[in-house]
C-alpha cells in the first residue's frame, strides 16, 4: 500500500527538476533514503534542495522540462515502511479516514470519509449518519479527543458551532 507524502507543483528549470510541496515536516531528512512512487511507477531522487517553504527535487532519468511537466500535479507516495515517525499532534490521513466523529455530548455525527489538504489546514469531510456531508476544519483546538487507535474523534463544542 502506498501513502501520499507530497505533491509535485511544477517543473523548475530546463533539466528535469521539479518544485514539490511535502506534507510531512521532517520528510526532507529522508528524501534520498527511499524510493518514491507516482501513479505506482517507482522513482529515485538523485538530488534535492529547499526553495522557500517548498523543495526542488531531481528524479533519476527525468532529464528535461518536457518529461518533468508530465508529472505536474501528481502526488508523491512512499511505502508504509518509509513513513516517518510523527511528532505529537501530527497524524497521517489514512489514520484519520474512517474515524467516527462525535459531538461534545458523545452523539455520533458520522464517519470521516475524506481528508482534504489545503494551505490553510486540513478539512475533514464527514459522512453524516442522517445523510449528507459535513466539512470540519481539522484543528486540535476544535477537538477534545483524538484517539486514532479507537478511530474516535470527539468535538469540543456543540455541532452547531461547526455548522453541521
């Protein structure tokens, strides 16, 4: 099984370099240590560097801008054994998806169907028990309990606060 750790933003220069955004804060420490997958095709990174809050990488055998352009918008994935140990209050999307969401009175609202990643933060799409979807910003301050072993998320406030 493959897990998404970043996204390819666009080519950088003429020699096959790519500007990427990483979802894991410490991924840069392991950039050259493991294979990466794009659409289930394996790639090996030969070189990387920083560029503001993003990174520039060079894949082996991607040697021109045209080849690099074909990877724009694709997701970087790794095998589970190459995921990083996360710090406190950091979570992998696959651990959150499928979790039951409860309001502060312990009433089940629904289950997390999808986690959407935005620059402003992650948003949980919750499939509600009574039908429909509720979108909840995934901020630690909005939850009084995050228990991924039991796949249980408990909101801190009444569901009306979240416009559910």
